[in-house]
């Protein structure tokens, strides 16, 4: 929990490191904001998370609300404090919530809590966040924090390892608990403040979100606009952090940020000339029970910086000392946008006030418009004859019906006058809308003002026939006038018009491009039809003819008397005779037309042939001994026997 003592440490350092220019606060915590924050905090009453319970309890206290189910909350805190698995953060949240409630029955296990917390403060390796939880936890239960010198030494050592923004914020809070011993933190305040980022040239914020900003700048009032513009928090911790820092900013003896905001609409007119402002603190409470002196320093028109009002006093609103009102239309300013500069002062000067001088508010002055000199009629398209115009007054409709064809022009004239000043004026939006009575088809034309600020619209019916879709019949004519600084923008049914178009004209152009929006023809994919196949009988016949050469081979072997029974069954013989068959199989089933049998396969076949020849030579050699044949005769007989097969093999 952030204590008020940290304000002295942080804020005195701020005064030494930043300029003394006031920061204007232009918003505060409204009743609707408080209701929404209460709804965010109420999600913690299911008692499932001790940190959320702590934030909810503290947030309700800051809102001035009573704690629902207080006894159940106290029982839950007591159970968490007695839990053997409770860690340092759990004990910190328990003691903070217990202290915030202040009326729980029973007693916390102080001895066990103190032992755990002091172990952290005496440990040299404790982090900055652990030291903060331990020191603040001991403060919550009114226990001594131990040796301040050792604690400061441990804290400084931890900051050397990690001096992030969040750790600097925790160190400021620890220093605030140590009283005069915490002066070491002065040197680090500037290091933290210079890391604030400027946003929109109006306020500062720290990277890391609202929690770190509230932690670091608790008391730094130059950042009040930052935290107050972060009211859309969605977590219990965020809601508590926001309420805590706003409470600290509004309840201290050093500075009091002032919020000056519009309490009425930002637009004034002759009918509603009053501008009401609310002067309050950041929680929306009045600064004093006695009415303040609130002054409109100036009202300057945006664009040309013309001052239309100066040093005008606001009057207090009865029943609320935070509301003040002034008549901004007393000087009859022209319509437009203005910057209103407001200052507030209390009856007894208070040096704590910050942001009460020169608050800038945006207002706009509205004017009422009157339409005059309205004329509606027709003329020939070639302008050879004088236009026939009929006058009509707002808000009546022309009694006669205006008729026009494709050889004529439809003419509309009118003036716009500022009721407040009586001068002719122009507006941002001036249209003439024609609506077909039966089909409700609409066509809109822009009316432009000339140098005399007279609006005139000429519609060539023949040239615009395609835009009308050649749709003849009765149309209602409406005048549309609007502007951001008009209090009475209007739509006026001026007259009824009958337009005639040729019947033989082409059909109107469709509003949508048919190529882009019309359905496209279906794409039909054409695939090549498969070639016709022969009948099954023919296919089977040709398949059978493939076996004729093999059959012929067997027949010829039988005619020649091939000695098949004397075929050697050795490995080399079988391998040699199966080689050509394997080669043919490879060519037929495996190899592509451009491929060939690998060299090692050819070598393998040649080697098997060599072995076969040697085997046959050995057999003939043995026969030679029996038949008394010489070696040359044996070799000759072998080659004569195998000349057709082995003529490429060398023994």
C-alpha cells in the first residue's frame, strides 16, 4: 500500500528537477467512473485470489464504500495467512487487506509472518520487489523493519543489478518507510522522472501501464492528467492503483491539482447562451465550501484569433459550489469555434493549487439560419426565353406543380441569412433532392453560392436524363441545409415537379458495372478424349502371337537335336544362360530407350562366360587323356562347339 510519506520523498525531488509550470487538468473522476470502477472491483468478492481481494478492499475504502461480506473476507484472509504454502506476496496482500478493513475479528499469526518477512530483509540476495513486500508487510502489522543500514545496503545492491522503473518506484516507497534514513533515494528521483514519455504535448506517462505510473509518480502532480486519462481500467489492481494515486493527489499538504471541465454542452446559441464549468479536485469534489472566483480570461475565435470576450466573471450555481456559469452570447459572437480560457481562485490564497490558471476549453457558437428569396421555375435549355419562376416562403410548399421536359432547365434560387446578425451566410451543406413519387428513386444536386452569397441551381433535364434513368413522373423537391455551427439545420419540401422524358430512350445504365458484379459464365474444362481401344479378342490374339517365337525356338531345338539333358547345372552355366534373359527383361520393363546396361553388368556376364569356357575346357581335357587328344585339338573342339557364343571371350 502506498503511504503518504512517499509524497515528501518523491515530490521534493520533482521540484528540484522539473520546471515550475502548472499542468492543467481537464478531467476528473466522475460519478459514472466511480460506479464502473466499483463494478470492476466487485469481481474479487468470489474470494479466489488474495491479491484481487486486497485491491478490492483498498479500492472500496478509497471510494468510501462499505466492504460486502466483511466477515467472510476476514475469514479468508486468516486462512491464507495460516496457510503453510503462503509466500511473501500472499502475506503482503493479506496484511494490507487486514489493515485496510481494520475491524476483523481474530488475530493473524504475527510471529510466523514476522519471521518470513524479516528473513527477506536480512537476506543479501533479496530483490527490490521482495524488499518492498517485506518492509510494507511489517509496517502493516506495526512491526520493526530491522536494521535500516543493512536494509539500505541490500536495496542499493539490488538497484545496481536492476534499476528498472518498477524497481525505482518500489525503492521510493521503501525509502518513505525509513524516514530520514531514506534520503538516499533523492538521487534516483531524477533518473525516474526523465524516463517519462510526453504524450500529445499535454501530459506524461511511464512505459509499462497505469500500475507503474501510479507506483512511480505517486505525488508527482505534473502527471495527474496521465493517470486521470486512464480511467478505463479492467482489472482490480488497475482500479485500485487509479483510486489510490488520485486519492494521494487530492489529499496531501504539498499540492492540490485542480480540474476545470465543461459541465454543460460545448455548444451555445441565442436559445442556450450559458456555458457551465466544473471546478473540482481529481475525485470530482469541490475545492472549497466557499464559492471560488472563476473568470473567463478570454474567448478567442479559432482561425483568426479574434477575442470576443475578456475578463468575464462566472456566477456560482446554487446548490453546488463546484459549478459556475457565464453568458457567452452577451457580446453576440459570430458562429464558429472558440477557445475559452478559464482561471479559478479560492477566497483565501492556497499555494497548493496546481492547474487552476489558464485552463483551455473548446466551445462553439451556433447560429440560426433563415431561408429567404426562394424561387423555383423553368427556362429553355438554350435560354432564348426568360425564366418562369415562382416564389415560395419557408416552410410552405409551392401550390402549383412545376413541369419540365428534356428541352428545359429546372431552376432553384435562394438566400441563407444568419438570424443573429441579419447577414447573408453560406453553409457547408446545401443540397436539392428530387425523389420520384412512385419508385422513391432519389437524385441529389449540390447548390453552390455565387459571389453575392446567393445559391442557384440549374438542372438541364435533357443532359441529366440518364441520371434520372429516363424515369418520367412526379418528383418531390426538397431543400437540405446543414452545418456544424447551425442550431436549426433543416429539410424542406419546396415543391412538386413533373418531369417528362422520351419513351423511346434506351434503358437506364445500371448502377453497377455488369463486368464486376454480374455472374460470369461457367468455365467448362475440356479434356482430350482417350484413344479408342481394339476389341478384347483382337488384343488377346496379338498377345498370344508374342509367344510364337518362343514356341518356334523349342521346335527348332527339337529338330536340331539339342542335347538339353547334358546341360551343366553349375552356377556359371546357369548364370551365363540367364544373363541375356535378364538383359532383355531390363530393356523391356526397367530401362528407358536412351539408357543402356551398366558396364559392371556386362563385365559380370563376360566373367560368367569365361568361367563356363574354363569348365568346359577342363572337361574336354579330361576326355583328351582318355582319347589321347592333344591340347590344341581340345581347344579347337571347344571353340568349334561354342563359336557362336564365345567368339568375343579370350581365355
